[in-house]
């Protein structure tokens, strides 16, 4: 009799747990009503942007990082798991005008080698004496990158592209991107470790998770302009995914309204910040004094002004301060080199650099989820405002 009672009690407890799980699942479910799709004001923008809760944004980040362990270095099992994970998520978004494409490419290893050799010549040889320990430090890094590039010859790359076609201005194409591969360096020698664990929560799990979360919202809207989300591969090895994508734009003579790069949006430490502040992030654009830069600097400035004006009006809890220093550490430089307007939303590299950059300690637990959430809302809100021409 006692045994039967315990069995009944256990079944009752399991039923209650199942009911709680169902209620939580229903609570997390959301949709955008026909009325909310008629976006005409900043209130309408924030209404749809906040459909995804802070908890869901964190879950999207944690799930991606957990499902792609131990590393997303190109050619590894974790890298393939990242491709499969992103692809599955994007294929689930099937609204009118939505489409998905996996683009396979052959990485231009020689081009990447030229980039690192030129960067070493310009940033090290021209600026650092050979007697300075930093000279050998960066020389070791450059040689290690060259060796790493040789080791991945023959490995194919995959850019994953989701597009939502515009309803009234489809020819105006806005491209937003984030890289999903990772790289691990020895923090002392900068030598590349292709076999070590690199969870890549901030670099660039945050960019990927923001893009996937953004896609959930865009999928349910009737957008005037076309928005194309690109998950770039081989970016940690000379930005080869974005280079291949930009080359395809050029070959098709395709024009884009602008490119927004998302990278490292979760690190924010008031204690270690030189300014002792939170939510002081950066948006990078080309240096207007760079005489060697192709045309497009003025367009960068127009783009960043429009986005930050919209972002500040929508979400004043976070700041993305424009920094015109031609920061060359991510996919936006491929667009700059081709003359396309492009900006990069990122951490504050000058005042609050993430010390876990390219290390095995880049975990979700080290990030500031409030700042990550604020960044998502600011960027997504500004994008939607741009798409509907609400804030100019």
C-alpha cells in the first residue's frame, strides 16, 4: 500500500512538472499581431523589438555555444555543428519573402597570407624596433597564422544566408553579418592552437545569437526594404568568407544600402573599464583622413549617424559611440576595400577590451547579459527604424 502511494505521488509530481513546463513554454511563445506590423512610430519599433525577452536572448546564446563545443575552428566537428545549428534555425523561418541559402566557397588562402604579411609590415616593421620584445611577439603570431593557413588548404567554407525580401523597396538591400568560426591563440606567444577548446561565447557567439534572434523578429514583419543576414565562415583566417561574399556582390554588380557587422557584443566590465562605465560600446567606421581608402567614407558617416540617431532615440540605456579609426579586425574591412558603406558594432576595444579574446575562457558566464540584451535591442531597433524610414 505504501509502495503504491509513493508511485502515485511520483506520477502526480511528474504531472505537475510537465504542466509547469507547458506553462513556461506557452509564456515564452510570442507573435506579432497584424496591428503591430503597421510600423509607423518609434513605439511600434520598440514594441516588436522587445517581443524577445532577456531570458530568451540569453538562451539563444547559451544554446549556440553549448551545441558547438569544444571549438568552431574551421574543419573541426564543432565547426560543422555550428553550420548545422545555424542552418536548422534559419530553415525554420519560412514566412512570405523569406529564403535561405548555404553558399560553399573555396577560401583564398593566398589572399589571407598576403593580408597578414602586409599587416606585419605596416603595423610591426614600420612601428616597432626589432629590439622591442613586441616585435618578436607579433612576428611569431604572423608566422603561426601563415602555418595555420597552410594547414587548412583544401577545407571548404560555408557562408549561410537568410534573406527577407522587401515588399515595397526590394531593391534597397541591407546586409547584416556575423562570423561563426573561432580561433584560439596562446595568450603569451600568440601561436595558434587548432586543437584546443575555444567556446567563443563573446567572439563571436554574441554576434551570431543577436543575428539569429533578429531573424525571428524580421521573419514576422512585412519589411519595406530587403534585409539579408549573412553568417560568415573563415573570418578568423583573413576574413575569407566576407571576401568571397563581397566578390560575388561585385560579380553580380549588386548594390547594397550598407553593411552592419556584429562582433563581440557581450563583454562589459565597469571594474576594468578605463572609463569606469557600463554600456559604453563602440561602432567603428573608416578614418576620414585615410587617403588610401576607397570611396565610401562619407557613406559610412551617413550610415553610422542614421543608425546611432535611431538607436539613441529608441534605447538610451546603451551607447554605441562612433570611432573612425578604420578598425581592421573583422568582416567589415572586406566591404570597405570594395567601396561599400559599412560599420561595425562591437565592444569598446580602446577602453574595455575583452581579455578572454581568442582564449579558452570565453564563456557565457563571463559576459554581461544586460549589456548584450541592450545591444540587441539598440541594433535591432535601429535596423527596423531604418527599414521603415522612421528615424533619419
